[in-house]
C-alpha cells in the first residue's frame, strides 16, 4: 500500500551539525519560555540551537533588532477549527467572517471539520478558501473513515493541513505517512499546510531544530515540488495552551527553517515558501509576531472560532507591511 507518489530528487542526508566556537556570543541569550520554565544551558553552549543562532546572527539574520521580510510570499493566515462547531455555530462564524473587513494582501483559509465543509463552501465569501484538516495517503477505496484528496478536490476544497501535532501525537501519524499524504495531495493540486514543531521536552533538551529538521526532511523525501506548500511551525507546547512562543523564539526557528530550505531544497524555495507560526496566536499577540522577519502568517486554532478576532489576526499583515516598508 505504501506508494510514494513523487520522490524528491533532492533526497538529502540530515543536516550536519553547524560548527561553532566554544565561546557563546554575548548577544545570544538562552531561549526564554513564555509562561514556561526557562532552561539553563550552563555549559551547553555548543548546542545545535545556540550554534544555529550564532550562524544566523553572523549572516545578519535571527533574533535581532532590524525587522524586514525575509520571505517573498504573500502573508497567509489559516483558521483550524479542529473538531469544533455545529451547523448553527458555524453559520454564525461564517456570517462574522463574511461581514469582517479583511485586508487585501493576505491569503486566508479556514479549515472546518469534514462534515461541515459543504455548508461552509456554500455560504462563505469566496475571499476565503477552505482547507481540510487531513486526507488519506492515496486514492480512495476500502479505507473506512478516511477522505481522499480526490474527494476534497471534487468537493471544491483547495487546501489540506498535514502533520498537525494532534495527528502526530494523538492519532499517531508517522513522518513517513505524513510525507506520503502530502505528496498525494499535492499531486491532486491541493495546497498543503505542512506542520512541524517540537514538544516541550525536545525544546528543553535543546533538540528543537533536530526535531523540526527531521520532520521537514520527511516532507522533502516525499515531495519534489514545494510551490504549493506552506510550512507551519507550531511548537507543541504552545498549541491550545495559551503559552504563545515569544516573537524571538518563533523568529529564531522560522529563520532556521528558511535556512534549512535554502540548503536542502533551493534558495528560491527558501524565499518563496511561506513559513507561518501557530500556537496560541490571538488578536492581541498577532501584530507583534507578524513583525518578525521570517514570520509570513499564522495557523490559528482557538482564536479562529471567533470571526472578528480571526479577522484581526488576518489583518496583522498591516503590521508586517508597516515594518517592511
Ligand atoms: P491554537 O491552535 O491557536 O489553539 O493554539 C493552533 C493549531 O493547533 O493550529
């Protein structure tokens, strides 16, 4: 059954560790956890994460004061409604979205549960596209409980979320399965919102980029064309917890992902691919996050269930434009 639909010509080995000097640059502080405990790195100054920070800083990137746009893609905001809603509550949410004032320079998608996709497609403004939250690894058939990418396309869906942490860590999807699903969805012309993100214990063990790079590699092993992929960095410890990553924490990993794309895929893919942040994004914190140079938008859970707040998050593109100007 395991068919990989388009294997990448650029199957690459895991990134080799970045060489570092033993001296920790004074401008680099240890990661701070918003609302979580801060890890004392002590002697672990040669960690991959510090090394990466150091490399990015030497390239004039990473968490620094100057803000601009590193990516060249349009701002992108997705609303992941997860397993929430009823016919009535989603009608109200769609009404709110239809009447919200939305800035032009932002791509917006919302992701209802499968059951309500038709209802939403039939009532939501065409300004906003619809994503599914998952799909099967290949063509349909005797796969009880699954939905194929072909069926999503047939129903008018344009996007699918893959590799969300709840599917990885609650349902048990593997990197390989997520890569296969993504490749098949792309082959049917669906856009893929490809999620990656570390658990708290990974971050505390200073394995953030190891985990994120492994997950990225699994996508890279399965797909050859990144033009319809949006990468969503969603630290698991920030999802649904109210503990948003600080703008610096998010920026640091986004810059690392962009660097990985540059080295492992191509400079063009690195600059064109939208890298969006997810994890407790809300109307109050989205503008500051948006000003970070490698944050190209958001994937929003809880706050996407409130139409006006979601519109505020979409309109954080104005903060981005203000600093990029
Ligand atoms: P949250 O969820 O915004 O509720 O943290 C984000 C997500 O799971 O995509």
